[in-house]
C-alpha cells in the first residue's frame, strides 16, 4: 500500500503561504468524497488515480469486508485509517447447514486485536458468521466511543460476554443479536446495564436461549426512553410482554417473545387487556416473535395490523383461518415471514390483502425432505397474482410446477431474489413430471433485475444454460442436487457476468468444469463446491494457476480421502495469501 | 438432451408402463405369463420388481397427493397449550416415512436403470437423510413441538457426521410437556413426560409438584405459604385407587382414562393432559380399573 502522502506544508517564517495546488485539490477531493456512501462508488473513485485513492481511503467511514480471509486486518485498517464502522463476514453460508465442521475459522480475535491499536474510535461493528469470544467482546467494550454492536449468525460467546458489553459500553445504543448461538453462562446480563438512563435504541435478543431476570429487563426498559426496537426471547411470557409494552409505547419494532402464558397458569386470574397494550403502540411497524404462540391471543395484535410493514410469523404454528383473521387488516405489509402451516389458503389470503408485499418467506414446520409440506404451486401462483411488487421470495415446498414459477416470473418483474426450495431432492414438476428447467429459465429470462437465485427440484443442464445466458445480473447462485454433467457448471461460469458467490452441493460437476472458471475466480468472492466430482488433482491445478486464490479442501472426517474426490472445495481470492489459522481438517493447496 | 430423456424414462407415468419397463429390463420374454398375472389387482405375488413398482407408486402417492395431516394437528394444537401430543400424531406418519425414504428414491433411480448421473450425485447420499438438507438452520427445526426447542437446539449442536448423515430429530422423543391440574388447586402445572419412563416415577413427580400447593390450599388461616416442615402430606396412592387422589388422563380422543392401565409408551403416545382427581368422586362413576374409559361429564371440571 502506498501511503506516502506528502506532509502538510509548514508555514514559513510566520507568514501565511497558501498550500500548494496539489494539496488544495486533495482537500477539496476529501470534502467531496465524503458524500459518497455507496461502496461501489467509493471503490470506483479509488481507482481513478493515486491521489483519489488516497483521498478516498481517508474519507471512508464504513469499512466492509465481505470475506474475513480475503484481506489481513492490518492491510485493511491501515488503508482506511478513519473508518468508524466496520462490517465483517466470515463463514460461507452453507456453514449454517452443518456442511462445515465447527472450528473452521472466521475468528474475530485477530481483527479486534488490531482494532484495539488502530481503531480505538470505533463506533459500530457488524459481524456475520464469525467466531467471537467473550474476550473479544470484552476488548470491544473498552473502546470509548463504541455504540453499536450487531452480531448475525455468530457463535463462540456467551452471556458473560454480553454482560461485559452491557456494563462497560457506556454509550451503547444498539445491541442486536440475530440468530446467534449464545452459550448460557448463567449470568444475568440484563442486570449488568448501568443504572440511570440509558441511550439504548435497539435491544434484540430473541435468539438468546437463556432465561432472563424479568424484573431487571422491566427496569431497563423503563429507563430507556430512546428504545425503539425490542425483540424478546421466548422466556418472556405474554403477561411480561404486556408489562414491557405499557412502559414502552414508543416502540417501532417489537419481538413478542413466547406470546403464551408461562407454565404456571392461574386459572381464574384476570388476564391483562393485551390488545390495549398494542393499541397504545402507535408507532409499531414491525412485529415478530410468537415463539410459542397460543393462537387464542392473536386478536390482541389487531390494533397494530393496519400500520405494520413487517410481520414475522415464522415461529407461529397457525392455521390458514387464524392467519386470515390477522392478515386481512395488514394492507401496508411489505415483509412477511410465515410457516407453511398456513397452507395455500393462507397464502391466498395474503395475496388478497397485501398488495404492497415486497418480501415473502415461507418456512416449513417440518423441515425434512419427505415431509408433507402443505404449501405448493397453488400458493406460489396466488402470491404472484396478488403481490405484483414482490422483490424477494424464499419458498419451501414439496410440490411445484413450472407453470406456477413461470407465472411468477411474468407477474412479478421486480423480483431481485428468487429462492425456491423443493424439499424432496430431484423432484420434478408434480403435474407434468418434467424437470423444473423451464420454470427457472423463465425466472432468469423475465426478471431482469434478478441478483440472487437458489434452485431446487429436478434440473438438467438446460436449466444452467438458461441461467448462464439470461442471468445477467445474478451475483449469488445456490445449486443443490442438480444438473447432469460438467456442461451445466460450464454454462454458468461462462455466462453470468456478475457472478460473485457460487455455492454448489451434491451436483455432478467435476474438474473440467472447474477449469472453465479460471478467468473469473479473481472477480468472485468465493466458490463453494461440496460433494461434487472434483478431484484433488483438479483443485491443485487451479491453485497452481491462480496464486492469489486460496484453495481450501475441507474434509468432513479426519480420515484419508478414499477415492481422490474432494469432499468440499472452498476457494476465494486473498490479498494476503493463505490463512495461518487453518485447522487440521483443512488443506490449503 | 440425452440425460433429460433418460430421467423421464424413470418417472412412471402410470403403473402399467412402469411394470412393463421393469419387466423388460430385468426379466426375459419367458416371464410374459408372469406379467399377465401381475396386471391384475395390486398386492399380489412375490415378484420383487412388481412389488417394488407398486410400492414406488404408492410411495409417490403418499408423498405428493395425499391429504396432509398437519391440518388435523393444528386443530389439536389450538385446543391445548403447548401440547406436543398432536404434533406427535402428525409426526407418526412422517416417522414411518422416514423409515424407508430410500424407497422413494427408487422412483428416480431404480436399480435396473443406468443413469450414471443420478448414481453419482446420490453416491454419498444413500442414507435416510442428508446433512444440511433441506437448508434450514437448526433453530428453525422441530417447531412442531415448541417446548422441545431447547433440547432440539442442544442436540443439533453436537458435531454432525457426514457419513452417517444427520439423523432427523424426532420431535416425539424430546421434551414432552403435558398440562396437569389437580382438584382443588386453581394453579395448573406442566410435566415433562419425556423425563420419566414409568408410572411410578410419574406418580412421584406429581406428588412433588402438588404437595406444597395442596398444603397451601388447605391452610386457609395463614396467608403465607407454609414451609416444607409443616402442613405437608405426601400425595400417595395415585395409581392404585387407595389414596385420596387418583391420577387420570385425557387421551387423544377426549376420553378420560385411569392412568396405569396401558403400557407406558402407549400412554405417552396418546395422553393429552393429566388430572389429579379426588378418588371419592371417581367411585361415584362406577369405575373398573382395567381399560375402562370414563365418559365425560358436563359437571366434571
């Protein structure tokens, strides 16, 4: 990194002399560049010339590291010395589904250690799929201006780390724990927030599977007047929820916790008027939780439905009828997550009311490949007809037809994310018995804004020819149990000009296909291929031809690879060579 | 499109066609007369190919066309709070299917066909279920019985082995809470039946659950709950009819049954909720202990 910026010209002999023209230009540039916020714009600006590169580096406040192993902490932080907000992503997404052994890496420690020297003014941190220890959190908590911590799909820490953050970060405004694995160290971390008014704006801990001391939480909420987002874990009962809500009617985002009574049910006791608590929350726009819902309590949320833009029922085992009773009021809904227990009929009700829907996720209550999913092509078709503004969909089902997918491609031209998961492997169109090629082909053809695609069902190489040919903006592609031969992968690697993230599992793609991507691996964030037909030799070839590519072979078990086939290939570009913290089951070629 | 047509060949369009193809591939012409015999009603004969063909068909229809049971399960769930019994019901047919899902896969790659493609991609996925598929994060699994959530999470945290495949976590076995109410005690409790394996243990647990509550109820003069030394009597004889109270349960059909009559595992699979009733009230219904069901009375709580 060439950081040899000429020192500012000292004034001579007391008289004021204007800075040299170069310097003026750089000052102006810095002032102008600070208005650039989009990463892509900043990256483009940095490529103009050396002085622009310098100026941009000094004015970048938000540092985004898409792959923690693509660059060493030192290099990143020395270039962007003034960043106050950092986002780092670690493990690849397939690690979420146990496809990667634990202890693979993505350790936050080397980053925070360097931050402790270079980034003491750090204010915001967002980590995704990183391994974060309690000690790391303790170190973070010592940064004097630190105020925002967002951890998504992370693990490695426990409630003791949270306790330190709570007690030492005096300026903490945001503590968002989203889908993390938090160990229960039996510490009442909620009580560790200091006494007196807090500046908390967001407290999200619905993923924390540890009981909390409710009275401490109640007091905390009572002394947090700025609190806008509160998402409780399932250890908070509906009665406790009530008590919190009446103390925080200013909430805009609420995660309701269990939404059921606690174990000790006093039969004859008067229950609070839950619906009045909801009624008092005039600003509520985002509702989630319902972890152990007793549907009888659903009507309590009616008063807020008309204002909701986001509703997450993905833990709520409710029927079509129960959903209908709620959704009919939700005219403004844009984001909706739900369980497939609502059946196609429930989705039809959504389609009838939620004309503004942008994002839909339908999760299976029984996530096994031979379960009987109650949603099907019927539900998908209904959604496509009712929700024309749809941008993002994740849909788990067992029965799907090309016709429904084609209809969605035609009815919803705004689609940016299309993720269809037909849970049974290799399942064809359940009506015509044909592969799902035409359906996915229509999606890439008709949805011109598509950037993310996940495929499923029976797919031949033809599907991939469509994707390669028409997927002009596709950045992320997920493939599982699909394709016939190397040709399929070749179509994708030779097409899809914007491809960044490619994750493939259990598909018959081999070394020859891998070779066809040589011209583009430096421009991709990563390639993941597990249980395909790659050999060690094939992967080694790639590693030899591309020195800046880190080619990791990950073995599921620590035994000799039997037939030279690679279990898992994970490869990514890196500016700083292979990582030093690879565990024994990872071989870097 | 070679690969495509091969795949289509495997997908049975109707039973007859499948049988004929199977026949042609695996047997010679001399088997013609066997074929004729088999084109009759289903279920006949010991010919394995035919049998498997029929099974494949029926497996297909089970998988794709049958009415789902989950609607029934929802009805049950609505009735009782956090009660996994109904979920168990719905999971039972699922459990059965889990037993041999490889049968279903035969529909797409029968032994007689030569599709290198499918064989290779399924090479490592022969076991019943595959690691990480469907792609759902572990905390979203087992939602059918929400009270088993924590236990399911803990089991998922164990290191999965790719060779053996991720075993489907059966919600029927983890953490099974049923409500239990006692005559004269307004506060109900919940018991985790998965924690016990016999009626004796359950009886002891019930005693421990309600002993102090009962004592508190009896002691009307003191406003404070007595400590354990005073006023507490063990609740005994729950199972043999000799005690002051008797343990009774409601099963999945809504009937009330004396606890202890059926084998433990059968009890666990049908129980919906438990009640501890005054034995004196039971006698007024003229009960015999063996397998007799108490009809629901309106004036019964």
